[in-house]
C-alpha cells in the first residue's frame, strides 16, 4: 500500500527547493523505491544550458545511491498554486529506461486531486534500441 500522503509531503518539500528563476514554474516529486525508500526531486533551471526536471533529479539521486527498482512516482507543480503537472517527454523516455510500462505515476494538484497513470499511458510507444 502506497502512502500517498507521505509522497505528497515529500514532493511539496522538494518543490520548495526548486530553482526556477526563469519560468517560476516550480516542480517537486517523490520517487518510491520497491524497498520503501523515497527520493525527492525538484526542477533546477539554468540560464545557459538545458535545465533538469524534478523527475530526473529524483531518479538520478536514487540510481546514484544504488537503487534500481521503483514502485511509483508522484509529481506536483505550478507557478503558485498547484496545477496539473505531468512529466515532460524527455522525462517519460528517461523513466522508461528504468521502469516497465506498468510503473505508476501520480499527478497531484489543487486540493488533493490525484490523477494516476501508468508509464504506458504517458509514453505509449517509447524508443528502444533493439
Ligand atoms: Zn521533464
């Protein structure tokens, strides 16, 4: 049983650390591993080169700590109020490297609304080298 309240809390705290001086669109996320650890991420923008999204921050933190199996991801974001925010195309493809098509992604917004989708729904035809 996934503790969504806990993931929301972690993602909100991460969002408070977002570095988004250009878009002012702050994103936070919480990545739950299969062994119960939670890794947070926030977006980090950059004036000169491509910014990094909250989702890839969380995954790179987890993977660099040796984690390889992931349960689900919760994402939230917006400029001021939380609005529906789903992973960008780059992140969807990035996630597909580490998670199967049934991996669950929760989008949390407004006052407790949650949309639940699988990676397959968000990325129905991912690129794969074969
Ligand atoms: Zn992204």
